[in-house]
C-alpha cells in the first residue's frame, strides 16, 4: 500500500468500505489514551473497572477539548466484570452529564477493539458525530461468579463458557498448546519471540515512546510488565504451565493485567474543526477503513485473528503483501498463537508490535483491543514505520486480536493529516 498525500485522504475511497470518500462520514480516532498496564493484584487492586475507565475518560475529555454535552455515546468493552453497564457507570463516575448514555460491549478479549469499530460504524452511518470508545479490565476486582443450582445452592466457576463442551471449550493456555502442536510451533520459537517482545518494550519505555499515550493513575506512571533482564537462560527455566510436557510457559505467555484505554472517535470533518481550536492538538489521526470478524475452531482459538485478516483483505480487494509495509499491532496473549498467525498469513512476526506487545506490556482482556489502537495512533503520530523508517500521512495500520471461543477480529486504519485538503 503506497503512501498517499495527506490532502487526498478522506476524499478517496480506500478498499470497498462505505463512507471512506466523504469527510463527513469518514470515522477517525482523534485521540487515544490509556492507563499504564498494571499486574493483577498490583497498583490497581483497590480500583474497580469503572473507576479505571473513568480515569481515562476524564483525562481524554480534557485533552481533546471536547464539550462533554456533545458526546453521543460512551462505548466500553469489558470481559470479566459484573455486568450492569460498566460504560454508563464509568461515564457518570467521570463526571459526564447525565444526558450522555453508555453502552457496554462483550466480545471478550476483542471487546475494546469492537467498541471502537462500533463507534466508527456509527459515524459512518451518520448516527452520531462524537463517541468515546475503548475498553477496560480489572482482573483484580472481578466479581466471583456462580451458577444457581436447582436446589438454590451456588456453583462457582472461574470463567464463562465459550463453546459447547461437545465441541471443545479449552482454557486459553490449553488452547495455546493446541495451537503450538497443530501448527508445529516450537518452544524455542516461542521463547525467542517472548524475549524480543520484552526487549522492544524495554527500549520503547526507556526512550519515552509510551509517555504521551499514558495517563498516570494510582501512583503508577509506566507499564509494570517489561523485563530488562529477560534472558535466554531465564526463559529456559520456566516449566510448562498448562499441559505436562508442553511448550507454553509463563515466560512465553502474557501476564494477568488490569488496565483501560479509551479513544475519541469522530468524523474527519469534525476532527479538523476540533484540531483548529486545540492548541498543540494532533496533526495526524487514524481513519477507520475496514474491519472483519471471523470464527474458527474453539480448540484453536488463538488463530482467529488470521481468519479475520484474511476476510478483511478479501472483502476489500487487498493483498497480504500490502500489509507487510504497514504498522501491525497484534495482541500477544501467547507467543504460540502470534507465531501461528504469522505463519498462516505468511508474515514475519518481527513486523508485529513495534514497541513490544502484551507478552511484555500485559493483557487486560477487555481493554487490550483498544490498547492496540492507542499504540497505532501513537506510532503514526511519531511517524514511525516498521524498522524505524520515517512514515508519512497515508501509513496503513492494522489491529488484530484473537478471542475466546474461537473468534478473530481485525481492523484497518490509515494515517490522515488534519490539514485541510487543497481546494
């Protein structure tokens, strides 16, 4: 996908998605912020999910300069919460007017990305002009869950059921082993990839690559996960974590995490107007171009993102070769699934996650998809392309995530200059 002059974007269709040619219905991510990701039981252990989301919402409103009364809806993804519409609770906790509603989304690990896609689709459809969209997870404070038996007693369970047992509903770690075995992903490849993720994250953290996107909270100012001394000798010592004799370990799996990420999604027309009144505002935003969701065997749930990406490319007349020149953020729940998806799509896994991924930064389930978009926006605003080459407006960006139950989600964005197009 070749770079395109910024003034052309928003006036020409990209792929086959509706509304991409019209700046009034071209949906863009105007600004994105996230909390530093905390280890479960760590810095955020006393804060419930709505409080984490509210902290980002409050900061986001101030940073974007929007009038809270103009917000059409607050859309928040969440996976392990207690229900009750965490989006509405977070919006009110953040001090938004009572007139601003809220919608909670549950596509498990894909919830945060799904929330942003939904907001973008609403802008495309002309249903509204200004949305707050993202995701949140507090594993630390997630409520205990139980089924009520016929006699009224409670049968507690650790996680929700995602697929009928006769099909197979493995825990994520067991599924990661299934993926490793099915696709021939060795322990050595998994450990190597995990160390590379930590190394990239450590360098990015030291260089301040995350600073602008982070909202310090509860005394935490940076992600807790990146490990500067994550050596080959250390990763080799981790025993199999889920299956005896397996290859998936705590070292090549993501840590349990708490976090939140939120974005402002609006039209390109409105974004340009907002940027004119916001001193030091963004010069580049992410235009939403397309998305796709796909299902696959729940026993191999980690590779759903590959099928979603294949669907996205086919539906929009794109080639995988074009993706290789793009920014790609893929949620690293397990190294085995990252490598399997890369193999399926014929992509070099080194292209994923320029500044490290969830193996190092953490995986706060419902927030992780929104973290991917936040990371993509930060990268295009720094004009960083794969390999450290300077990019320009027109840089393509893809977010991918595999989801419990055998689902994949992929979204295509493109960097757009907010400079008014030439008349």
